[in-house]
C-alpha cells in the first residue's frame, strides 16, 4: 500500500512556486478583471518563531487567495514584517547585538517557516518596516499630519525611573516599580509628540456603519471613541477667583452635586488649595504620581482623596460645595474635573460614604428600590424647577436653563484621547523634525528618509530623552532652508506607525516618488478581506483607519476606509490538560463535586494533581479516569506560553505529517472564529485523509503515475451527482469561510469514490481542483499526474451542474394518529395517491394501521404523511 510522500512532494512544489514566481502579481495587471485583495495582519518577527496558533489566520487567507485566483480574480496576497519594537532593543541592551542584526535573523526564520507551509504570497512585494526605503514614507505621512495641524507637541505624563535613567512603558512598571530591577518610578511630565486623532472622532464613528466587520469589534471601536452628548458648565469658585469647568451627560442631576473632584494633575489644584491643606494635598498628589491610570481607575480599589480646603458654588442650587482631589479622576479625560452626584453615581456614592459627604437624591427611585445609587428613570425630586419631570425632559430643560443663564453650553464629548506618539527608544522610526530656536520644523522631502544613526551603545541617555540624544554628529544639524543650526528630534515613533499604512505599500512597494501610485491604489483598495486576531481589534484598526482618512482627505488614497471586510480567527489554545482532585486522605474526588477548590458535599479542601492523557478516557461530554470511570477529571486548555510549557512548534508537526495535513487540521478543528484547543493526534486524521486521496488516484508503478482505475470514461449519474454536490458544497463553504465543513465534504466524497471500480479522469480532475486551495501541494502533484504541465494555481474553478444537484426523491415523515411511525422516500413529482401508497408499504406504518379503517389521510407534499385511524 503506497504512502503519500509528503516531504518529497511539498519540497518539489514549493521550489516550483519559488522558481516560477507563480503567485507574483504583474505590475500592469489586466484591470478589466475583478480584483481581490486578501491581507493578513503582518507579524512581528520575534526570536521564538511561529507556534501552531499563528498560521491559522494565514491558512484561511491563503485558501481564499488560491480560490479567488481560480475564480478569475486578480489576487493581491502579500506579506511583510512589522519589525520595529522593544524586544529587539532590549536584546541589544543585554548582548550588544545591533537590533537590525536580531531583526534580520528573526525575519529569516519567519520567512522560512511561512514558505514551508506553502502559502501563496507574492514574495516580490515583501516589506519590512525597518527598511529606510519603507520608513521614508512613514516619515512622509507624519509630515502630512504635522503640516495639517494634526501632529503637535504637548507635555504628557510618562513613567520615569531615576535609577535606570530612562522613561518606561506602562507595561514595564508594576505597582510603581520598574519591572527590571524593582526600582521606584514616578510619573513626570515630558514634552512629546501627540496626534490629533480626536479631530476624526466623528468620521471614525460614522465609517463603522458600512463595514463588514464583526459586530463585537465595531462595538469595541465605538466604546473606545466613546461619543457622549451633554453639557459643559462652570462652577464658580467661592472666593470669586475663577471657576471649575466640567462636562456631564447628566445635567438633570445638577441639584444633587454635593462636592467636586479634581484630578491630582489639574492646574487649579495649587490655586484652590488652602495653606492648611497644602501639605496633605501635595503628599497625595505625589503618591498619585506613582500609580498607573489602570490602578487609579480600578473600581474595586478603596476610594482615596483629600480635601483642598477650597469650595465652589453649585450654579443650580447656589449651595457652597467642597472641592476634593482624588486619583480616580484623570486629567486626560474630559476637563480633569467632575461634579459629584453620589445619589445617581455608584463611584461618587462610595466616595461620599467613605468621607462623610452629603448625598441628595434628584431622581425618585421605585418603591421597592433598596440599593444605594439609583441609575434609572423616574421623576425629578429636590431639583427646583425640574421637579416632576422625567430624566430626558429634565436634561433638556436644564441644558436650556444653563445656556439661558450663561452657565454652560451643549457639547459633544469623546472618551477618545489624542494619540501619544513619542517613544524614548532607539529602535523605531526617527521623526522627520528638526528644532530651530526650539521651534519644530519638518525636514524637506528631499531629506527623507531621516535614517537611524549607528550607535555603539543603546543605553538611555540619562535624561528623559531617548538614546538618540547620544548620537552627537547626527543630532546636531543645519536647517536646509535657512542654514541655521538645528537639532534633531530624539524621540522615535511607536511600533504602531509602520503598521498604520503597510497595506498601501504592498500595492506599489518599489515606488520612489510616492507611498503608492494613485491608479494602482484606486484599483486595489480597499482590502477585500483582512484576517487577524481580535487582540488588535481596537488600537491597530483605529489608528490605521485614522491615518487612512487623513490620506483620503489629502488626496493620496481613493477610499475613506482601508478594510472592507474583517475576520478574526479564533485563538488556538494548548493541548487539553487534565487535573484530578484528591481529599486529605488521598482519595479521589470527582470534579463534578468540586467548586472553588473544595468538595461541595463536605466543604473540605481538595488537592490538585496533573493526570497524563493516557490515564483518562472521554465519557459523554467529560473526561474520567480510565481506571475509575466514576471519577470525573477537570479538563481545560490554556493559552500557549513558554512559561506554561504548552507551546507547540509547527516545525515538528510539518516534519512528521507535512504542510497539507497541518493546514487541513487547523481548518478542520472547528469554525474559523472559534477558540479551539490543539490536539496533535488530530493531525493524524487529516494525514490519513491525504493518504486515502493519494491511494485513490496514484500508482508509482505506472508510467503515468496514476492508478489503472483512473480512466478516460464517462461518469455515471451516481458519480456525477457525488462530484457536483461536492463542488457545490465546497464552493459555498469556502465563500462562507466554513473550511471545516468544506473539508468534511471532500472526505465524504473520497470515501465514496474509493469504493468505485473506476474513477473517470474528468471526475478526478475536478476533484483535484476543489482540493487545491486546502491541500495545494498534493493537488499540484495530482494535477501533474493527470497530464497537465503548468501549475493549477490559475486553472478554472469547476462549476456545479444544476441537473446533478436536483434530487429525484425526498424523505417524508409518516405519522399514524399524529405519532411518528416511519420515514419513506417519495418521488419529488409523486401525486398524493402515490405518496400515500408508498407510506402504507412501510413495515412499521403498516403494523400501526393494522386492520383499522383509515378515516382520513393527509399529505403535505415533500414533508409529511399522516393517517388518522
């Protein structure tokens, strides 16, 4: 029995595709044909290489790319590397290895792994965000932002570690200490570049409506942008020296504002604080500077704060109310100050309760309401001219009153903040900015790219500036327009920068005159299918859309949105892990009785112990001990990680089973978007399927390489029906990204065809074509053995013939006195009399009718027969 020689076949066809540049898209494509741009979120080339979870999305996009080529589309399916980033710089600090060297090594490994999987990328369009020829245009796009007033400098708080002499990212600071060394860190202001993404907040919201994206992803984007309608109003300071402005979406509750809270960074803190409270306030603000925003806004944390000694006047009630400082209010959100209405806000209620501040209800809760803050609708109370109105009417009336009295105005606010775009790092894109007399100025286009200088050391500069502050000759320059001395920007751009527009560069990667040719862009954009993980659902997609809209307004691109359709592949978890539970005496406790580490029957604590897969068996929906099936074990899969030791290397799977078996298994595991546990034994199943296909068609002893049963003959009706129903099923499933059921249909056809005495060559040919997107190496080999010299990559996709999709009979349920007694096959064109006669011939139906007279017979064509006896 012959075995599919996957190593030999896959190496041969990968070499063929490389040598012939099979998937290269010509520069001048035939634009009369439809296009399809299918794109993967390009990877960061880490030193660890791929694990088996990474190729899932790449496999799905490759199937679509191959399928669309066979449907006659011009297909753009490129790949590249999002290669700037912190890991390479940290490695350089530890080893002295230049980040470029590390990056090139990692890219080479990733490239090799992707090629070994047989993905049909157009490698001639490969890009790398660290290539000066690429980031020249990243810098050019930044210039467009700068020249349109969308890039500006502002003092922003950053984490500063005096001991390390550097700024740190949020994720590098834990509980106010550096992750490396555990040194104390503080928040300090630093002048940095910021992008005015808020100018596009409304456009970013409106653009979501027409996108074919997961609803959950669009909702995440909407929530991140956070549009809210309300009013901005001013509370005059009690001493008459000014006022505190706040934004609120609940102006109807203004009469219930019993105190105010400023963020520790608010500019009025020093002004409003009395001498008696000054030391307490300063100490509190210093402590707040050691906390991250996440820590400060944690809903579970104890509410802390300090009274400033100052007061403001509630403009509705005229009451004098205290002004506090608390770290749960952030300077970057809204105005950095809030009016606190504890009766209608849970957070404000907790704070008021903790500090003994007044609570005044302004909305009447229902009689059975027993909680604290009431957030629902009801008539206004304790609210003067609003009393008796519902919430909506109270809002409208209060806004009118505030505007009439000159206390405030209607405003639309966004939770979205402008984008902090500076990093105090070496391994990133330099800004195309120089400073002349401390004023920022963009360099001339002819001076792009501003390349990273070579540094001997990558340590921080010892100031809040990045390592580029050490690049003396590079740092000091001359303004080309005036000849005056100038100094370069020492910050670099974040890793997000290169990924904001890479999909455009793929279209025209060699262009030295523009980021992309306008005619090529207008043909290929937008991306028709974008595949990537849901972890990028907010920031990457939001930032990319922002840059694209700016480029659209600048006339660089023709579409307002970059990605027409978005699909998130589900995460592939590690293999299932099994845990048994034992009581204190070492006796096993079934997992069905365990909750929260305790036996629910006795309340006693249980101990956990790992169980080997060989010691468990599946019983229904659960796993039990093989030696004691009464003991259920806990079974669950976890995210792959080096620390857990459950990472599966695809190189090992490919060595053992081959790329086609790996691809098929990843798609056969379940729906693409679903989270799924890996199981190496599952690859054995798809490997066996490929072997069945190989044995069904090939025989190396024959000169043609085909079995004798593959003949030039007309297919029977049975064979034609099996083939064309499979074509229809696979076509529909690939279009719907239901790859698991497409593979199941191919397996079903193979099982049937393997039993035929002869396999018509044309049936084998069409089957090979519909197998090709899913198992391309095997399909290419079969295609060649079927007598074709060229690759099947551009062969026409088979069309299912309608006459073989129609069924001659339909299965009908038969009831006797309303109870199901059988199912019978009835010709589609059968008359009622014929259908009833066939139904009565069924053995079980006949037994239930017996000798009783049939009082009534009912036939619903194609669905049901019912005899009333």
